[in-house]
């Protein structure tokens, strides 16, 4: 990929983060980051967006009648309710392949008919 040398210049080596507790001014702890990006790192956000897009593009081609609108890491699945669980399982697999992980406890399926889908047990449908 053409971005690899540029990205490697920033992330090829561990980067130190210095931490000092406000009550212990003389004690400085150094934490070395070997994976991921730092909070607020603009390049990190761009790399996440590229990775997220790659996974979503692949998913969208497998579920042509579905929509997958996303805002940063909040991804929605819009489609037929009883097939959403299949799309959800597929999205988990595609995200995992690029190093992204879904938090099932933050997921919910909603239907205007009142059906709810618990993503901790995707095969169970309940009514509210």
C-alpha cells in the first residue's frame, strides 16, 4: 500500500507516554505503547476510518439490500429485521479480520413492530 512508509514513520517503534500523578510530583511513570494509536491522534483517526471503510465496503457488497450508515465507530445496520442477526454476525467477522471488535453489550436491534433482538444471543427474538 502506498501509505505504508508514511505510517511506518510514526508507528514502527514503541512510543513513550509519561504519566505523573498529581499527588506525587516527583514520581514519573513511563508507559510504552507498542500497538494502536494515542487518544486524539489525528493520524490514528484516519487509519481507523480507512480500516472501518474497508470492512464496511466488503459487508455492503454481501448485503446489497442493507444500509450501513456509520459515524466514527457507531455503525448501524438497516434492513429486514429477521435477517439483521446474520448481517450482525457477518459484520463481527469482517471487523475482527481487520482488528476491530464489537462490544455486544452496546448493541441493540429495534423494530417499529416492537421486536427486540438481544445480540448476546442472536437467535433469540423477544417482544416488548
